[in-house]
C-alpha cells in the first residue's frame, strides 16, 4: 500500500449507494491507516479500466448493481488481474454470502449498509498482510 491516501474504488450504478459507502467510511477509518480517497464508478467497463490501470488499494463493489453486478465483476477481476487488490462486495442479503465466496471477494457486507460492519471489514482488509 502506498504512503499517501488509500485509494478506494466504489462501484454502484446507484449514486445513493456510493454516497452511503463513502459517508459510512469517512476520511479516516482507523488511526493506524492513512486517509481514504475515493473513486466513484457507475459502470462495469470503467471498473475494469480503473483496476487494470492500477493504483487502487481496495475495491468496494455493489453486488446488486445493474446491469453488471459486483460479484461477477469481482470474479472477473480476480481471474484477470495478477495481485488484484482486495475486494469487498455489498450483498443483497446475508444468505448471498456463498455467492460472494464464489466471486473470490475477500469480504462481504449485506445491504442495508451498517457503518460499523462495513468499517470493520474495510479495516480488516487494509490491515491484512499483503
């Protein structure tokens, strides 16, 4: 991870979901971690292009996004990018955790977004050894 801000890609076709994620996490999620900077993305092709370009430390993908859901995108990224950064998927319900596992995402948090649960998952991913 870079010494500067942690770059977090936030994907959803719904601007309200992207805003909820960013408000839930804020600028600094943990005192031992750098500040977060966000890249909002609304379409799957832009997610792929940004992840291919590099410089992203964490991707948060909305599993309920349409027409391309975050779990399918997560699986594609994990299959195609060597040393893919950690991915967290937002799932429609807790019972969808098996799909998140299939996608190879490192973490899953159900809708509606719980700021504490999301924050704990993000801290866990960012503090994990590379």
